[in-house]
């Protein structure tokens, strides 16, 4: 799920020497604030 106003998404993946997999994502404009919802409230 992404925020309703999201216009850009970036994702990166890295594998550590021990084989652990790390996935990160970033999106713009920023969101995920306590007072915001990722969708339009009815």
C-alpha cells in the first residue's frame, strides 16, 4: 500500500555477508504521520 498522494517510489535491496536480505523503500512526498491516513477517509 502507498499513500494516496504518492508520486515517486524507490526500492533498494542488499544482501549481507551472512546472507541476510535487507529491503528498503522510500516514497515522495513523505507521509506516515500519526494524524494522516494512507487513504481518503469517508
